[in-house]
C-alpha cells in the first residue's frame, strides 16, 4: 500500500498539471488503492498562480512582477509575468475533469480577493458566480471543495493601505472573509483562513522574496504574524 501511494505522489509531482492526462499506469495504481472511510485525497492550488493577473486583476503580486530591485534586476527572475498562468479561470471544467480522472476526492483552492473586491467595498458578482461554478463543478464530480481565503495574494489597494502590517486593516480582511463564508458556506464545509502565515511573514519581511520585499525587517515580520494570528477576528472559530 505504501509503495502505491508513493508511486502516485511521485507521478503527480513530476507531471505538469496544466498539460496533465492521466496515464493507464497511474489509473491502475489509483484503482487498486484502498482509502479509509472519509479520507480526503486531493490537490491544492493558489488562484493567482493558477489563473494569473490577466484573470484575477491587480494584486500585490501583479504589482510586484512589474517592479525591479535597486540594482535594476526584475523582482521575479527573468522578468517573468504571470499572464493567464494555466488559465484555470477559463478552464475549470478541464481541471476538474483531470482531478476526476485520477480519482481525487478533494480540492483546496483560494479565492481571488482582487477579482471579487477590485475596489474597497465594491464586489464583482461575476467573480463571485465564478466560484459557485467551481464549487458546483467539484461537488458534481464528488470532489469536496475547500476554500482558502488568503493564499499569499491580496488586492493592490489593500497592499497600499499597509495590508497586514496595520492591525486596523484586519477588519477589512474580516469583512471580506465573512462575506465569502456567508456566500459559500452552505456548500463548502472546509475552510482555511490564511495559508502559511509563517511562510508569508518570512518571505515578505525577512528574506524579501515575496511582496512587499522588505528584507530583514524582523520586527515588522513579528507585527504581521501577531496581527493575523492573535486577533480574534482572524481566528477560524470566528466563522463557527
């Protein structure tokens, strides 16, 4: 059994998802696998990485990819731009079909906050409806959806306000989170509020590889982590 699981994991890691077609060998391995009752075997994506700025809109990352360091080098190696990335936004049925092919039964995805709320307090119903399509498509294939509310990316306007560096901005994120929970919770039972806050704090404010790339700002990293972790309105229990 362990050998089967490791074989599938290696196969999935080595296969580009955007061009993925399940092989006969992989399906044979999965068909023979036996999962415990209620075990979730799935995949996870961050929306900006999967759909790009062309689909999601203006974010801290879309701004970051346009910038350069003090030495003139682009902030992202080779000056690469996200564009449409895998264009999952326009091909969600394709991607869900791939998941169904390899018999996944769960899918964790993040919401594009910048697409849903392109300006403070203004919500884009088309983007909200898009995620209903994602959720409904997953459920129709017996794939359990799990929503991540913040996966390293947020609107450019939120970044300009100071994002999570300022405790008062937690209320802005909380308002978005509550609206999304009220919108989708009748169909989605699994939620992740903030993906890897510790990784984000390190990459944004210590190592400086993520926007706003404030390297070696140790006290600021601590402030951000305190804001997102200690404020009760950012706590997962707030949604129960």
